[in-house]
């Protein structure tokens, strides 16, 4: 019984630290695997932060995080220290795309306190899915650029790198590549709701 309470408290804390998901916008199991990557606390109001610890914050252009099928999406991400940043998009079926770095923005290095905008002006559009559901955007940062995540290149004819639908393997590889000193890496995520016409 005690273990069940601890697990329930963990899930409640994780939900509070990562934004609110409405009852009808639950993540699929494939998306939840990526959302559960716990590297360090996200920059969330009320979250405990140690001096010198890397934090990452992210936002979507719709404050309510609600979009229509096919509607353009604009994202911003900011770190409190110069860091390497990666932005993943995870669809309900687990299809995972590396939105940043990308073909037009190949360097994952982001300066401190300067918002990174996606898409960049003139860059390839990011649009809501072609069917209703939840879309997950995962934001990962590290002061060390040795993770494969910050150096992955798209195929020659593509704007973004595709990871396929094996989210458990992707999550495991990301976590392993970022292990190190506490405070040197951080992760946060946004869940967007996509509604039909």
C-alpha cells in the first residue's frame, strides 16, 4: 500500500512539473515513455532550483495549447545557461521527429536567456497533426554537447531527422547519453491538443 502511495505521489508531482493535460488529451503509451524522461526539473513556477542548475522552459504560440488539424504551430524554448538543445515531436503512434537541430539550423548550441523560435523565419512549417489527439513536444538541454541527440542529421532530402516509432529505445538512448553531473542537463515538455474541424 505504501508503495502505491509513493507511486501516486510521484505521478502527481511529475504531472505538476510538466504542465496540465486535460482529461481528454491523455498521452498514448508511446508518447508517455518520452514524457517520462526525467533528467532534471523543468523551469516551472514553484519548481525547486539549485544555484547554477541548468533549466529549460518552453511555450507554444497558443496559450491554451489547443490547435485545429493542420494549423501552424510556433514554439519557443529558452535555457538559463548556454547549452545544447534538442526538440522532439512525438505523435500518438510513437513516430518521433527531431525538430531541432535541423537542416536549416544544424547547430544545437543555444545562448543563455535568448529564446529559440521554431520554426525559424522562412523555415519549414510545423503543423498540427492531420487527425485529432495529443501531440507531445519534448525539450532537452545539456551544457555538454557530447550526446548523439545534438548531432543527429536528417536524411539528405529531409528537413528533420526521423527516429521511427521505437520510443522506449529512443528514451533509453537519450537518458544514457545525458548521464553525468547533476544540474548539467534538463528536460521539459508540452502537450498540445489537436481538434478536428
